[in-house]
C-alpha cells in the first residue's frame, strides 16, 4: 500500500522536484558558456568547476547555526529567491553584452552557498513534517526524483542549448527556483526552530556544534567518513572520464550523454526498492550490502575501451553503481536524520554537506594532477581500488542499535 505523507510533504516534494529538474537541465551550462562565449582557457574552466563549490562550502560552515535558529520555511524561500536572482543575472548580463568570467564565479559561489543552506533547512523541516517511521519512504521519493532528473535533464538541456542558445537552460534553472519558492510558500502548518543556547551561544561554539554531534556518535561518525570519501573518490574521476572518453577515445557527445544519462534510471529503480528491502531484510543488512556494491562497481571503469564495447561497459558499470546508490542513499539519509538531535539537524546537515563538497574539490585537484603525471586510466583505477576500502567505515549493527540521540523539549520551539 502506498504510504500517504500528507499535503505538506507533497508540496515540499514538488518544490524539490522542480528545482532539481532545473538544476540538471542546466548541467554543464557554466563551462559551456565559459568556453564558447567567454573563450576561457582550460585552467579557468577547471577553476570555475572547483573553486565555486569549494568557496561556497567554506562560507556554508557558518550557515548551520544561522539556519538552526530560524523557522525553516522562510529560510528555504529566501535561499530559493537568492538562487533565482543569482542565476537570472547571467542571461540578463548576456543579453546586455556585459557577461564576464568573474560574474560566473560569483554566481557559482552564491548559488552553491544558498543550495547548502536550503538543503540544511529542508532536511530539518522534513524531519518535522514526516513521522519517523515514514522518513525512509520520503527520502526514497526524493532520491528517485533526483535520479530521474539526472537521466532526463542533461540530454534535454543539450537539445535546448542547440536550438535556443547557451543561456536558455540557466534561465530555466532560475525560473525553477522561483517556482520552488512558491511551492514552499504554499505549505501550511507549523514550522520548527531551535532557540539559542546562551551557555554555548558564542559564534565559535555554534560553528563546531555539527562536528561535535557527528564525531560524538559512532554511527554518524562512520556514516560521515564513508559518505564523504565515497562521493569524493567518485566525483574525482568525473573530469577524467570526460578526458578519457571524449578526448582519447573520441566518443561522440551523444554517446557520452547516453553513457551517463541512461544508467541514472537505475537510481530511480533502486530508490523505489529501498524501503521494501529494508522492511524485508533490515536497515543494517541493506545498508551494508548496497554500501559494498556501490564501492565495488566503479573499478569496472578501468576496463573501458574505445568503441561500442567501451560504451556498453560504461553503461553497465554506471547502471550497477547508480542502482546500488539508489538503494543505499535513502537508508543512509534516513539514518542521518534520525540520529541528528532535534534542534541541531541543520548544524549536522550543513557541516556534512560543506565537508563533502570541500573534499570533492580537493580530490578533483589531486586526481587531476595524478592523471597528468600518469594517465587518466591509472588515476581512475586508483580511485576504484581505494573505494574498495570504504565499506570498512560503514556502521556496524551494534552502532545502529544504540539509542538515537534526542534533545530536551525546550531545545525546540514550534512556530
């Protein structure tokens, strides 16, 4: 029987869906504009891809306390409006002939920072909006939506750019944030915010709260280390795969898009199966098995060769990897929300997201240097080998069995 999560969740889910589709529709738009409109060199394009998210992550560390002590819906609406204004400035500047590389960099930082703050607020609000026993189902629906958008957005965005010009997908992305803000605005009911603790109310103490909670809980600590290392090692190979497939093996652009778009449907299938598998086998077994599988399959990318066999290899490997991630991610996201103390959820989520993005940026640089010194295939192989060790960091059954942290009633106020 399909679980009914209420009208409030439906509107939050709709807001998430429209902004996620907008984001994936504009996937790769900034590098495209930097190369074809601004004629930026390769090093500048790489800097745009890495520096924007990295600076956003550093700024976002201070946003956890700010988000935590405010009602979450106004924060989400404000972050959507900030992203709308930032992204809309690009097509406006393009039409006026004033678009610059510096503006793209600033927009990347602003939109990235706002996205981290929005995610922290929406995660905390989801925990308030949906009962604990239904969080896995809710996270599965978010996960499935994300993978469908991943599969459909880039090919459609590429077609739109070819027909209507380089900034059309950025315009669509900007509009998606405005629609998301309107969707969140329509949610009715209470909100949640944590009052300031005067005993630990200093700015420095607030910034460290997320770290203290994550490192102080064995299950959270192991999930944190596992998740940021896996995502960092996988993302480090994305530019190298582009160099290998497009540069050395001369795959056509449509084949490259197909190789990474089609397997994303496996993520949707995995997300739909996640709750059923947990019901049948238990969350620890599902998390462990899917966690091992998502760390095993990337090594298959070391076997990619030119031509159709290479294309099929990428599709099969990516499909197996993404399906495993589709099963794993809702379970892990639900466990993280359940273990984050009430009144400190935004601290945990903002610290988690910012740390992950910083590590991804750092590993992209390191793996880029490694590929330059050796070869893209060697760097991809090393990433696959290191990924095989990451499941050792997954929480053990005894860690998940420990009492989930709670906060005293006075730590949370409802608005």
